[in-house]
C-alpha cells in the first residue's frame, strides 16, 4: 500500500521522556549484539536503586560465563539421570527431575549464564552525600531520540547543571558518552568504570568476589587504555578511549576512574568490548554518534510503518506508541546473532539463557516489517548446533533435529521440570525459513535454509505416533503443551501443536517442490491422517484428554487460540474457534497470562473478522499487558521479569497482520482495524502473514 507517512514525525512523537527516577523503566541503547542500559544520569550511576527493579547492565551476545562447581565436583551433563516416560510402548528419557541430583540439576540450569560486562557511572564521591540525595529531582529531563538512537540526559547536582549524551555504535560493541558540566571543570565530577565477577542473578553481577577474577592493563597511551578481563575461562577485552585533557587511572583492582585534568568542562569517552583482541582504530564519541544517527535514520526509513495518529479513537495514539517503541526495543535487544533471552540484553532472566519457543515472538515480525535480515542474523545458530539437535533426537529414538528449549550459545538443553517436554518450538525454524523466502523468493534462500527445513520436518515426522485403531497420527503423551500446566503423562493431541505440525510439514513439502525434489510420502500421509483438533461442548480444548479447558485449566497461555491467529487454521472450524475465543475472554484468569497472549487473542479475532474485538484485546487493561514509558512490556509485579520482549514482538506480528492481512484474506487493507470513522490507518512496507 502506498501512502504518505511522515516517518520522522511518526517516530519522534514517541520519544520516551523521563522526568524522575523510574527504576522500572530505564532507557537503553544498543545494536542487537550489545546493549547499554542507563538511569536518569545517562550512565549506570544508581545501580543499587535499580537492581531490585530493572538492573542497569551492559550485555552482549557473546558475553557468557560458567562458574566452577563447589568443592571441585565433576558436574558433567552425562552424569544427569533422566526421568523415564513411556511413549508408544517404549521408554524415553528427559532431564526433568532434580530428585537426588539437585546440585547437578541446578548447576546445569545456571551455567553458562550471561555476564554484565561493566558498570559505568558517575563518581560523586568528592561531593559528599549519597549521590541520589544530591540531584535536584525537579531538574531531571531525559529523552531517547529514537530517530538517532541517542539519549540526552539533563539534571542538576547541588545547583550545577549536568548534560549527558549516550549512544551505541551500530556495528561495534561500544558505548559512547559525552558529559558536560561546571563540576567536571572543577574536577568534582568523574566517571567510574567497575567490573564484576560473573553471576546467574538478574543483575548478572557478583560484586563480592574480587579475588575470583582479574583486570589487567595491557596497553596505555595518552587517550586510550586497553584492559584484559580474566573471569575463570573467559577473556574479555575492553578499550576505553577518551578526549584530551582527561586521564584514566586505576582506583582499585576492578575500578578505574576517568577525570578531567584541564580547564575543560567536558569528558568524552567510548568503551568498547570484545571477546578477541581489539584491532579497530580508536573510536571517538563523534564517530560513534554519527554512525548511530545514520543507522537509525536508515532503520526507520527502510522498514515498515503504521500511522494511527489521525484516528479519532482516543486509544489509537497509545497503540501507535507501543508499535514504534516495540520496533526500537526488538531491534536493539532481539536482532542479534543468536536468539535472545526473554529480557534481551537488558538484564538476566532464566540466567541469561534463551528460550527457543519464544524466538518466534521475539523475531518473526522482522520479515513482516521489511527487515528480514534482522531475523536471518540468528538463523546460522540453528545450523551451527544441528549436530547437537540431531544427537538429542537420536538419544530419544527419533530422526532429524530436535530443537532444545532453554539454552545458551552451546545449544545444550537445560534440565527443567517442563522445558524438555515442550514441542511447540519444533516447527519454528520452518516458519522462519518460509518468512525469509517470502522476503527473498529466490533459489539462494531455498538452498541456504533447506537443510534446516528438512531436518526439522524429519524429526516432526518421526515424533508423531500412528494410532492404528483409529487410523490417525497423534502427538503424545510424553509432552507438555504450550499451556504448560498439563501433565505430560496424559496430554494428547494439543490443539495448537497439531495445527502447527500440519503447517510445518506442508511448508516443508512446498520447499521440496520449489527445489524440484519429490514429495516425502510419509510427510503427506501424516498431513492427511493427523488427528482432528480436540473439542468439547462447542469449544476447542487445550488437548484431547483435558477434562475442561475453561475451569481447572483457565490460566497460563490460552494456546488453543494459536491454531487460528498465529497459524492459518487449516484444520480449524471457525465457528468453534469463535466460541473458544469468547469463552477465553469471559472465563480466563488474565493475571496469569503472559504478554504475548494478548496479541495472540487479537490475531485470532482478526482472522475471525472481528476487528473491534482485536483492538479491545490489544489495549486491554491487564497487569501483563502493561507497556512502560520506555516501551517495555511489564509482567505485573514480577521482580524477576521486569520486562518481557516476547510481548513487544508479538504485538508487532499482530498489528502487521491487522494492517497487511494474511494469505487468503479477502481484504488486504487493514482488515484487523475497525471499519468506522474513528480509525484512520496508514501503513506501508508491511508483508502479510502466512
């Protein structure tokens, strides 16, 4: 659709502005591989205040750590005892029980964990009191310029103004800062660099173990200092470059202070991190800022856009704000070389590991918004762990590649009472490949991802069980549905997973035809004989053996809705799904939902031709459908999960479908938005959902 959207005005009107300390809602700069989260000083000054809410971390895709087991115990994965499940008359082992092996179980869950690379904040020590008491709260004004990727922070300390600019280089793991104040000229305001030991905690930092790691100066000249961080088996290189008239000196074993030594009132520095020795030329603040501006202008101009500001519905501007901020947040947090953790590069959740079932919600929107390369950046990782995925499948008696659930860079599944039994992440790589092909429909794309598609489909085909009595293929028992509160011993034929299995195998067959390969008869047989979606009393159940989805099991994810919404619903009876959606809306425990459940419900309503309902759902007043001033999707009062990026990504998938439609939709012009005078929807460069 060709429309006239002023991209600059659309983006800039949603710049986050903070006028007081808000420890739930700090701002971040980043590039998908690296992110730096700041408080209202533009740095990480008030770490202790934020730690209980949203920690101020510096994180990267490559920054991981494993601590040594206590008492030098041999905590080897091969020593883990598996719980046995009877699947189709045979035993299959899963790492689901900690009983009698708690230490090993927990060690494997917590390691590797993601690191906080550094804390960089102001040093107010020469001014006396606790830093937070020195700031004039009424003077605070902090703004993130989304168009340029630059945070500007203004505040006063004991009557003196401080002005700070913070940005991230778009291609280097480097933060750049320019600070200006009379207090710098008077040598009373300095910059403090602190380096922690690794920790699986939310703040990814252990500040009490100075003797367990080392920080060495390996190069120093007038305007640059190179450090080597040694943390057990990890090596991290840090380069701090600074302007003339300033000096970096060691204050303690893992602390360095940058201070003014001239009559200047300005300190400029860049801090670059790398897992290998740094070979780049010295990076200045000006160069990093200029690169950031060019990058973000290109990002906003080249990707998709939706403008709602001309609508009369008073909710439209809030929805537009969420859309714009979610694009920024997923670009800096979820567009890296590996799948992201659920809190991205802000802080640790589940020890910094990523959950592969969530990768769809994090990143599947990128191809829909004309940014397919941001999804493709992480797809190599699946191919890099293909051997481990095949080993996992083979160890359980299956063919093909079984994708893990909760993993670090190493691709090894973490033990968990639930995770190893989930299966809805299995078709994801087929979906990713198809979305990328739609963005680039050429043979090169097919050849790049065909192994990923076919190995995934091979596992899916071997995983189903033939039920000879009823001449059908079934899923389970021996699994847990996406709605995770069901027993794996009885869960059979979950609605969402059945539909996803059919979708995945059909797309895999389509890829074979595109490549001129013969169809796989087994795949086609499974597609034709897959079990019908389970229903009872006119509504779909979570799974076939579920006694009643809407009384005992009316919490967590209403995953049966994904069968028509996230997926095209080739096996779905639309009347039954409409009744199911109504039952969910009338009887579900919304406080137990997660951030991506609200876009899921909206997607179902959209495919059912109920746009008013879709809008009501997207903007429902519910604890886990809250979007903070910085754009993050807050999950109620959960202190362990202060932000939830799957909610942001799912929102972008939903509104893309609501704007551009889906395969087979009769109307390709905003079918998910109400057809009345209150809504004016402009959109461009957005692709339909399958």
